[in-house]
C-alpha cells in the first residue's frame, strides 16, 4: 500500500492510461531506476506524481484502450487430426521407453 504522502513514478500508455506505478523510495533507488528504464523501453511516458494521484487514477495493469489479443490459431484443423497426432506421439514414446 502507498504511504499517505510522498511521490511515485508512473508509466502511461500513449492513450493516457496509467498502467504501472512504483514508489519513489531512496532506499531502493537502483531498483526504481531499473523499473523506470524498462517502462521507457516499452514506450511508456514516465511521470513523478504524488501518491494521491496514483490512488485516484490507477485502475490496474490493463489498459481498456488496448486492442484485443488475436485469437490463437488451432494447431490442427480437425479433432481427428489431433487424435492421430496424439496416437502417433504415444506410439513413438512407447518405443523409446521400451
């Protein structure tokens, strides 16, 4: 949980959504710097804000504006192909195991 007062670094996507935050803690400055650098490599805009801004705006790690993930293509076109592959794999494994 964030302390009542102080500052945090936040990362925003181009749409403006805050998708990540870390407390600006002098005791862990190296870890904070490493994390903030990774956000910059991901293309996020980094800001230093008060903890209150994080409490008010942060809604989670997922951006509601992100495009949906494409549906994964099936490995086999039919269930029969899948079953044939499974049977062949089983037979090969049995030969190997002995």
